[in-house]
C-alpha cells in the first residue's frame, strides 16, 4: 500500500509552495474525467503518488495547449534556432551594425551668469 501525502508533502513533491497547491486545486479541483486530484478526509486533503502524477500531467496538457495556441510547433523552434545559430557563426551576427553609428550631437553648455530672465506676467490693460 502506498503512503498518503499531506498537502505540505504533496507541495514539496511538486516543488511548489503549499499556498500555490491550494490555489491550483481551487482552480482545478478535478481532471478531465471528473476525478478529484486529492482524497478528501474531513477538512484535510491527502494525495497518492498517482494523484501527483495526474496533477503534473494536467499541467503539462495545459502548457501544451497554451504553446499550441501561440503557434509553437513540436520541434520546429529548436531546429530553426539551431539553423540560425549555424548561419550566424559562419557569416557573422547580423545584430552588429555594418556602419558605425554617429554620436548624438552635443548642445553647447550655457555659461553661468549669462542667462536672460524673461517675465511671463502680462501687463494689465
């Protein structure tokens, strides 16, 4: 028989905090089949190793869905990055500008005691 884990132990197993696990369970109480991710025993919850594995699998599916929605393909990004790195190592990086950039123009510094004060008060008519 496997040992049941407490919320603290389950959080440690997931490498997360107890608060994170409780918040996550509040947002995701059951899996796709409708089975809770924990065993309720009164006010406390216990977890079996299979529950921890199901939590990880559920999080992985959510991440997979998120990545798919933003257009990330299975191995396309890694291949593209490797190809780009190979091209840059042979041809040199394109992030280095071809021409030298000019320095910004410097305005002359005003000298002390040479400024002109202009009154902004309008005379009354």
